[in-house]
C-alpha cells in the first residue's frame, strides 16, 4: 500500500468472548459483552423484558415452574423462602403455601395498653420468628380484633408474639373466645449462612457456651423443586415433604397439601418421562414412587416404588429427566445416571463422573437429550459421557474466580429455545444476589458474559417459549419482549480487543468505516482506540455516534493496533453487528 492510499479491511471477529487469555491471544477477539448474544456468528443485542405481575412476592422468588393443565390452561408457580405461589395466565397471584397445623384455640390473646404487640398462648406451637400465622372468628381483646394473617415476632415455651398493627386500648386477656388458627409451614433461609451458635464447629474449640467465630455447618437457602404430574403441580423444598396442588381447585385456589406417604426429608424432586416421581433425600438416598402414582412410596410386590442409596458425595443436589428412559441425579461431587429397565429393580444406576458435582439445584438444564450444568469450578455437559463444555476456558477463570462460593447454592440456569442457548446466573464476590451471567450458544459453543440481576426463570415447553424471569423486587418479567427493559433503555455493549489490521511493524491511519449494522434502531456510540504497543497506553482515541442513516463514517485515528467498543443505551436501541469495513492507509512510519 502506498502512503495515503486507502485499503478497506473487513472486521470479522469470530463469535464468543475471550476473558482469560493474554493480550496477544485475545487479539482480534471480542473481550467484553453486556447484554449481547452471538447468532450465526454475529453479535446482536439481547431482547428486552416486560413486567407481568402486579402483586409482589413475599421473599425472593428462587424457583419458577410453568405448566399447562389438561385443558391447555397455563399456570406458573413460584417459591420463596417464605411462600409458595401459583399465578394464573393473567398473573393474578394466589398464595398456596402449605398449612403445617390448624385447629381452634380458646382465649389465646393477651394485650398491653398502648402496645400493638399481642401475646398468643398455644402449648407446643412449634413456631419460629417470621413464621406466618392466621386467625379467624376471634372476638375483641383490649380493643383489638385479631383477624387475618400475621408474622411471628418472638417465641417462648407455650407462647409467641405478633404485631396487631394498631395499639391496644387496655391491658386485657387472655381472651378472644374460640379462635380458628392456621399455621403455614415454617419459613426457610433467604441466603445461605454458616451456623455460628454454641456447638458449631469441631468439639473443644472456643469457650463453653459462647458463639463460634467460624463453622463448618452451612444452612442452605430454601430452594423449592417443582414439576408437574399431568395437571398436578408437585413441589418440595430442601429438607421438607412433598406437596401437591390441583388447578381444578380454581377458582377457590386452596393451599397445596402434603402427600401423606411421601418422604419427609426431600432435598429435591422431579418427574421422569416414565411418570415416576423421584425424591432425592438426606443421606444420599433416592426414593421413587410407584409408576403413575405419586402417592404410593412404600415398596411392595404389587407396585414399582423403590429406594437406593448412592455413595459419591456428601449430599444430593438435584435431578432431571434426559429422555430416552434416562435421568440424571447429581450430588455435590458426582453425576449418576438412572436408566429405566422395567425389571424388578425398575432402574439401573451407574456413576457417570466424579469431581463434576452440581453447584446448586437450579444450575442445570437438559436440552435434546444432553445435560448442561454449572459445577463448583467448571461448566459440564453429559451426552453419554461427562465432559467440559467446549470453549469453556475462554470464560471459566473469569466466572469462578469472581464467584461467591458461599452463595453458589443460589446460582441458576435457563434454556432459551428461540436462540438455542443456555444462560447461567451467578453471584459475584461481595454480592448476595445472582447479578452476573454466562451465556452459552449451543449452535457454536460461543460464550458471552455480562450483568443482569435475575433470581429464577422458567418457560413453557411449547407454543410461546420465551423465558420468564424473576427479579429481586418480587416481580416476574417476560423476556425477549421488544428491546427495552419495562419501557426503559437497556444498555448493551461489546468490545473488540486491540487488533493489528496491517501485519508488521508499520503504524497506520484509520480514515473511516463503512457501517454495517442490521436492523439498527437508535444511535450507536463507538469508541475507537489506537495502540502502539499492547501493554502501553493508547496513543489515540476517538468516539463517534453512528445514526441509522450513516453509511461512511469519517475517522482520524493512528496506531499499530485498533480496538473498539460499541454501545447502545437509548430507548428502542438495537443493533446486530454485520461486516463493516475499516478504511486504513499507511502513514509510512515504522518503529
């Protein structure tokens, strides 16, 4: 090229980000993305979202499950550490949290003049602070009529307290007459914590009767597992029983009820394609109910219920049906494969892999007979054998070096059918909610990364399969809806590593760019940087705005390497990166 002569050079980086290599290795690759995906090798902005709910969930939604009844009426269930909900198609919210105890109390309430705190007398109440209790039929005590739903404040032997919401006009009680009560199942833990009370940790450490400064006892956050058995919703939380909810109860929308014969120490449950309900229980025990009957759990000669204890790991985490009569069961250390045989043993089980345990109950998906999951230090797949997901080293250290391991139990994954991709949300160091993500395209195994706070997700299996995701605000959002975030602009950006457009030692000028952005909507801000040496500061920088009508962009930039970052941050903003040409010319300078 003669000095001053233009030469168009197409920008065609391969798909996927590279986050963990040196500058030289990353040359010519995308290194940062925010709310961008790769489709057919080209980056484009991800879709927007729209709030669906009006009622706020009590506690953070950690699990969502979408299903249809036998009349194809759609429902969605959501679970928090406090509540279990069902949503109708218009997202009307119904509290179906199971009732743990109910009955009638006689004169249970006592009041103090000028205080809203009411003492409730109930021998063997078994309540804990923040548990939810309800009363009906009470007569007034101390000027207060205790009726409705309340949270427990404090507990003692034979009594607990609630806040009536208004002050009593006198000291009175016990009173209230004949009061019907309902106690919801005890609440769980919102975030994982280590137990630091007296007795935690190794015997003999610390002084007698004092709280410990450290512990090996981890109290898991409550995570509901949900699946549907025909029209019936089945649900269980880690450490609890199996509950069922029948949409036929509509419009009454009663509470979910316990399945009487089911295990009471379930850590996770799911339904296989052969219509067996699997319960992964404490002690590495796997129980399953008789085929086609989620109520029959006791093995006998005339049923197909059974139980099995696995060895590899300290606890079972989750399971999922793969199809073709194969199901996966993960412990914190290993993957087991259960193969339906139809023999007296019902299922054969084998160890598929060690050191590939599941990080959290929701951090896995199954797609077309393949399982994809997030482990403690890597991402894996199973397609007949356990393997690392291809190209994972491009992002692995970036994700796991920043992962908040103490809150890894809240990581989760979702399959996005329209784009054939899996997105994992994880919690970074210093955070308490999953606000970072790693996005995998199953078409070419390219990765993208970014930030978005979402706590759970689901989608319907056919028809409109767009994902629904929960925010930490207690609302559910439909994603891939337009390009805005509930009416607001969504920031999307992508950055190209410093790249040499002219091989050799020559410094060149960047004189312009021929824009190529498919379906561009709104302005795109592009920042170009010129570099002399990769580890040295930039020698030139220029920021331009590309409008929808721009074709040839005038530039004045110098360098041996060029990097660029493209950003859209306007309402209705969108772009898909095409194959733009950069116009370069030699300035005759060599160094």
